[in-house]
């Protein structure tokens, strides 16, 4: 077999996950917002460079069928607490089946603070979002990003997956002082990750 990055449609994703995502997309297009789970390359990119030694808590939002969770499970050290969030019950069932050791929370990411408070967290080091935030109405997007921003520990990061490379850099720059982007072509469609640091509170955004 040839070396090199796997083809985005190949062994990256079990066939059953593809079918489940496709089926849920047909009935919940706005929520699911994709026809296929993220590739392994994209899922790894969102974890790139995480400073595990100094990380206590990681939250994944909009986990879907768990392509990022799968990569996370491979690399997360035992001292790090991980919360996996997903809205759709069928995806949560799939996540619990595949990752019985993970804390999977079924619920709306717009209630992030409450969700984490219920688990005793008031601060997180990384928020990894697969949420279709650009499909959210602005008030809901503000709600998710501002809760994540408030919860971030000093030096913490909000990371967002995208399948519309470069298009939304300006959007994330409204919320964060530092935004960088990494393109990942090995995904269907090609995508990338926004790495965001230094949350800008709403009062400051309004004054800009
Ligand atoms: C684009 S898919 C990404 C799934 C997965 N992370 C991946 O990379 O393949 C978006 C996911 O966000 C979930 N989602 C949408 N709105 C949500 C919300 N308000 N709270 C939690 N999850 C949500 C959807 O059900 C879906 O699983």
C-alpha cells in the first residue's frame, strides 16, 4: 500500500459513521452541517501542539460521531480531564459506545457554562469546537464563544474546525486577539482549523 496521507474518503472513517452522519444530515441539516465526519488529518490538526504537560481540562463541542474524540483518546494524558459534548442523542449513543471511558455530555453547547459547572469546572485550557458556528444566528454564536472565552484559563485556546478555509478568519478575529489558521486539504471538503487566543469581552468588542 502506498505511503502518504490517507484519502479523505478511505479508512479514516468507519462506514457506519459515514452513514449515520449522512442520515442525520438529511433530517437535521442545520445542526449537523456536514455530510461526513472529519478526516483523521483534520481531527489531528485541531489537537496540534497542545501543551499537554500544562493542560488540566479539555472540552470538545459538537463531537458528532467522534473523529476528534478518537484522536484525543490516543494522546490525552491521564491527568487531563476531558468533557465531550454533543447535541444529538444518536451521536451521543455512538460516542458512549465507542469511548466508554469518556465523559460524554448530551446537551446544547449554548449552555456550556452550566454544563461544565455541573462537573465542577470553572476553567478550561482548550475548547475544541466542531460546532457549525457559522450556521448559528449571531446571538447564539456570541453565546457559545463568549462562554468559552470566559472559561478559558490564562493562555488557553479556543479552536474551531472549518470546511470553508480562510473564509471566517475575520469572524474569529472579532472575538480573539490572536487568530491563526491551518489548512487541511485531506478532508472532504478541504478544511482547516482556527487557533484562537486572547478572548475579547463583548464590552471591548462593542467599543472597537
Ligand atoms: C460539522 S459536525 C462536526 C462533527 C464532528 N466534530 C466532526 O468533526 O466530524 C457538527 C456537530 O455539532 C453538533 N451540534 C450542532 N449544534 C450543537 C449545539 N448547539 N450543541 C452541541 N452540539 C451541536 C451536531 O450535532 C454535529 O454533530
